[in-house]
């Protein structure tokens, strides 16, 4: 609710208590933003999507009972997205004392909506960054519509979303760089010349060198991360101020860290494209993990689809699918059976979502261990 006031009072001074509310909203969004990510992160998202593509290739009618392969129902699976799964998790799956998930305020839920497009509308070529990826699934459309109306954001990003996104970008960019050095995938003497190609990066390196005289790579990488986060946060806030009117009018389609007028834009580009992509993301260690993750996720998806495609939601231990069904979360099964009984969505859509809910809710280690136990290590 305060998010709506934040938008409507952009030419007025906010009361101090409202400023504090904004801090709490941003902090909450930071805590929940990765909850919907499946095992193995973005590689896991891809693995889930390719499992559904494989089903479609094997059976061209796979999505026919869900209005076809071009419907949002189908695209929710073919373009599976962790950010959309987060909204599903906090609004429907984490049941406490009622069916409303974590019962977040509309302001917090609004700020947690990183992307605005449905899975059927999302387009990576869209010049507005907020519409590049799916922001929500069909199952959460009614919640999203209610939140947009209550906060007054409608089909625009909540201003707080930009700040949360910037914080995420800053952290994973700097921490991934530090990890690459700690894992010995990169030597600091390889990294430093690349970072100095950016004026902003060079100024950070100068501050690092004033505090560390030695050549210990891990120490230098750690200090770079600490100083870079401080400097990049200040830069992001300056961009937010300079784009304030556009942001408040819902007309800003960029990212604070990637803004062309931001001094961090060039540094982040160097870190991602010239440091992390050729050395960390393509390292044998990471590639082996992602390939193994695809096998684990595909196998688990296949098994849990067998468990859910015909179940009535009752306890059944006499069959193999029945045993697998009971390995799913109690919360997820409760939501599943309620949806089956209401029959407000295609039956197959509800069943397939139990599969994605189950698999995406696992950690890397749990998924690998469960896969090993169910396949006898095969």
C-alpha cells in the first residue's frame, strides 16, 4: 500500500515512517528473490524448460488439453522462470494458517515482481528490460492483477524493484568474481588489468592497492568486492535520482547498474563478458555441474510426472507412482488437491505444476541425493 503512495506522492516529501517502510520492503524482497530458483540456478531453469520441450517433441499433442503449445499455460513450462516461481511460492505454496502463502503486503509483493510480462508475452528482444522474461505464471495472474490495482502500479514496475534488482546485480557480479579467484579459476594478476579498462574499475583498484601492499589474490579479490559494492551502490542511487521522473512515471525500461550513463555499466560488462564468462561460467567444474544437473532434473521430472499425471490426490502406497506422489511436499499436495477439486484451470496444467513445484523447490544437494537414492546411483 505504501508503494502506491510512493508513486502518487512523487512530488511530495514522504514521512519518515514511510521511508522506513520502503527499507523493510526492499529488505524483504532481497531475502525472497531467489526462493523460486530451481536446483543449479539458471542451468536448472533451462533444464526444466528443455524437459517440457522434449515432451512436446515426443508428443506434439502434449499441451493440447492446455489450449495448445502457444498458450500461457504451455509457455509457463516451456519458459520456466525462477522469478515467477518465487511469486508462486510466496503467494500459494508456503501455507501457514490460510491459503495465502506468506501473506505479504501488496507493496512487498509488488516490489518483488521483477518482470512484468506473462510467459506468453515475454520477449528477450523487448527494449524494456521488465518485459524480457516471464514475470508470473497463469496460476498467479489473479494475485498479480489485484496487487497492481491495489498499489496503482498497473503494468509498470514498482520503483523499489529497481533498487532490489541493482542490489542483486551488484552482489552476484562482485561475489562471482571473488569466487573465481578463490577457486583458483583465475589469478588476480589476470583480473586486475581487465578491471582497469574501466575508469570506474581503475579507481576501485587504486583504493584496493592503497590498503593492501601484497599480492595475495584472495585478499585482493575480497577487498575489491567490499569496496566495489560500496561504490556501485552509490552509483546506482545516483542513477535512480537522475532517472527519478521516468521511474515514477513507469517509463524507465533500463537497469540502474546497466544504465548507459552509469559508471558501473562498463565495469560490469567487463566483469561478466571478459572475466566471468570465459573463465568461470565455462570452467570444466561448472560445466560438469550443469550437465549433471540437467540429468538429475530431467530424471526427477520424469519420475514425478509419472507420479502425478493420473493421481486423484489420495494416499496410495501399493503402486510405484503412488509411492513417488507421497514423496512430494505435504503443502504442495494440499494445494494440488484443492486445485483439482476447484477445476478452475486445465487438469494437466495443475498436475504439471505439482511436478515443477516439487523439483524447483529442491536444493542442489537434495536433488542430487534424492536422484541417487531413487536410481540407486545410476
